[in-house]
């Protein structure tokens, strides 16, 4: 991204930080004291997110933060309140909705190609959850108390919100198949959106799609005039006709990480709201929490149960159905 210069990185392993940027630190406090930055990208494990955000808000630095946003619902809400109180731009790095095949599907749906939407399904698969040492690329998954929904299916819930609007209620079932991990590794979710539209998300980590590809599964979006199908290869079909060919060869899953970060930078420069700004993304966090509550209590959970747990101003913003970004005018300080 030519408009951005990465000048400093912090990691507990300073050699790893040194491989990412010219100025390397082992302590975030020291980096923020010494460097003149335009924003901070928090890409650590979730337990560190609240404290790192506090360090950034104390210095009025805009923040983009990886998901999961926080270890639990209360801390996620507190993080959003803290960013708003500091008046800083705050965005959650949710890159699934930026995969280009879903952007293409969104355009087709909005053109009316399938008519009135009737329903949808996502089926996600990846064969990395087998055996005594599953998830070799992210071995910490084995010790998480919440896994498949929190780490993976959250992407599909957020993409469903991007395509069809906010979620009103969720019913979920999960199980643990591999005893080598602590949490769930298979789940099926039924979602009802605010307008009554129904959809499902079906996921596990024991098979690869056939043919395999960067979409990590398949999706279909049905209307009263036709169906849009997204294959695991990232190609998009309307019926049997290919309407978008995936020719993206670089980057993560359709170069969606770059697209997410470009959106963050563009919004900093223009002042337009983030698609996944902190308060707006709480709706996705609430969907995750509703899914786990549904599993625990064996019932359908309405997301209104979480609205009342927010501060009064947050509740007012949600009932209007609009994000309440409190973004001050941002001016570059120096280097990113």
C-alpha cells in the first residue's frame, strides 16, 4: 500500500518485530513513547486487546484491531466505550466481508438478479482439525474455551450481516468431535434477520471442499428469481452461468486483508464511517454471544437480549438501526 509506511513493530519476540519493521520493540509502551505514529494495528492474541487499546487511546491514536475483539462481551463493550470517549477512529479488522466474491455477490443481489431474497446458506470446511495435534498453523486453538464460532463462523455471521442486514435471533447447536481440543469444532447455526430472512451456517474442520479453494467453503443466496452460488474456488455463479471469475492470485483469501486495510486508511483520510467500526461491530459480537447462549440454554436467542446490556446511548443507536461512529477529524502526525 503506497500510501502507508510501516515504521515500527512490537512483539514479545523482538526478532519477529524486527522482521516486520525497521524499528522493533518488545514493549508497546516504549514503542508508543518513542515513535511518532498515525495509527496502531493491534494484531495480537485477544487477551492483549483491551490493554493495548488503552495505551493507544491515551495517546489519541486511531486503531484497527483484529477479531475476536475481546475475551468476552463486557470487555468488548468497554473497549468500544473507551475508544468513543477518547474520540479516536476505531475499526475491527473483519476481512471476510472483503473477500471479492462476496462483494460481487452483494452487487448482484442489490441489482435484483435473484429477485426478492428468500434465504441463504454458508458451508465452511477445512481439513486441519484431525488427529492428536490439530490446527498446526494456530496450535493455540486447541486450548481455547470457545473455538469454531468465535474464531471462524463469526466471519460468516458478519458476512451475512453485510449481505442481508442485521441479525435478530440465532439458534445454534455445537459439538466437540476431536478430544484433543477443549472447545467446539462442529456447529450449525440458524439465523433470522430483522426483516425475517432466514439463513444457515454449517461448519467443521475435518474435510476440504471439492474442489478446494480460497473461499474455505461454499455459499448460496436464493431469491424468488434465481440463486447465486459461490464456490470454494471463489468463482460466482448465477444458476449455471459464471458471473464473476476469481482471478486473484495474491494475498490472503482473495487479498481480503489488503482490501480491509485499504478501507481503514481511506476512511481515516476521508472521515467516512468504517464498515466494521467498533460500535457497529458489536452487532457481530452480539451474534456470537447469542450463539453460545443458545447452545448453553438450548433455545433461540434474540439479540435484543444484548442491547439492554449496553449503555443507554448505545441502546438508542441500535434501535435506530444506524452505527454511531464518533470520529474526530483526523490529521496525519507523521509516519504510520
